[in-house]
């Protein structure tokens, strides 16, 4: 089978800003009057900012008005954006740039399918945004993962079908979204979700697309 397009989740696949998210959510929880742990943070992987805040409020047993809810979303994002200002090309995860360059050299389309509403800003900081044919983020979908909309929109943006594309994901919700949309999906860097995907790799370093095509 010939893969014509690669679609990447952002956080945990192209870059790691998990620590930045954790710190921002921790400060948000403290504003609500309770402690937010790294274990709690695991429950937020792959879900939208709105759903993450709902989960945190649930974990803390808190009740907030819709107005306060919106204020907390802004508060969290401001802390997060401040913390990622120092990101640069060296922060791209291992193997990312090499795989993108290989794909471009072989006329393979490239897309991003992320729940993050800051995807464009982060890709700019990494200096790889120009390499992508389409970028679909949390601003461009009505239904978050595990709904497949984000990946289907990315495939459409590249002029391809789901069957033409390979998705790289590190979260259960993202893997479920890709599979629901009819995509082949590789889990990356998170052994806890390895069995959910069609294949698993620790990093993108040395990933051989030709060998993968032969296996499907």
C-alpha cells in the first residue's frame, strides 16, 4: 500500500509541552482551591482545553459559573503561552525534522491534526510550520477527539482519503479518532496505548515508511 499523506498530532508527537500544560493546569486548579497532580494530568492527554477544564473541575469537586469557566480557560492559556515562548527548533522531538524532510523529498503530503488551539504558534516557534500542507487545530473542528473530524479535515485539506494517510498519535483519544475515521495509525512514545494502534514506535527516529507500507 502506498501512503500519500502523513498526519501528526502535535503534543507528544512533534513536540513535548506536557510539562508546560501541567504547570498551567496546576495553577488553574490551585485557583479553584485544590491540588492537581501529575497522575491527574494523565487523564487530560489528547482532549480539548474545554474538556480538560471540565475534568479538572470534576476532580476537584468544584462548581463554577459559565463566566468563571471562561475566565479559567483564558487564565490557563495565558500561563501556557508564556511558558512556551522559549521553544525553538531544538525542541522538535527526535526524528521529526528528518521524517518531514524525507516526506517532502518524496512528494508525500504533510498535515497536523491537533486538539491544541495553539498549534500554529508552536509550529512557528519550531520553525517547521512551512513544511505542512494543512494544519487543523482546535479552532477548526466542532467535535474534539475521539471524534475523527480533525483527521478527516486534515486529509481533506491535503486532497486525500483516509485510506491514503498514516496518522501518528500518542494518546488514546487520538488513536480512537484516527481508527474511527478509517486511518492507519501508529502510536508513538506511549507504551500504554501501543496495543490500540496498528503499530508502535518509541520515537520517529529511523522510522522507515517504505517498510511500514510493505507491512500493510
